[in-house]
C-alpha cells in the first residue's frame, strides 16, 4: 500500500508524455482524482496511527515518517498539476 518516492515520480511522468507535451485535461483530472483518493487514505492511516499511539497500542513508528513523507509528495504533485492547469 505504501509507495516509494520512485513510484510517485512515475505518477508525475505519466502526466507528461516523452515529448514533454502535456496530456489532455481529462487525463490530468483523472490523475489528480486518483492522487486525492490516495491522499485521503494516507490521512486516515495517519489518524489511525495517532490513535494507536495515544492508546499505547503496538504500532510501527517508521510508518509515521513514511506516511508523512508520502503525503507531502502527493500534495506536492497535486499542487504542481493545479499550477499547470491554472496557466493553461
């Protein structure tokens, strides 16, 4: 369920074709929607981890770091794509 930074870079690459021309707005909107769904999933996972932490249940502390990093990467992707759409 967790994706590495390389996979996030691949998501960004799918937005552009090899000639660096942008793909149609419909495709971009689909990509943004998929990323936003994943952002909500990660946010929920972070909330669950916080609940586990406060109730002193067992959890893996490295998941905080990886989820926060992934969340910031995805938010950056959405922000970048929205800027591109704004200037088009």
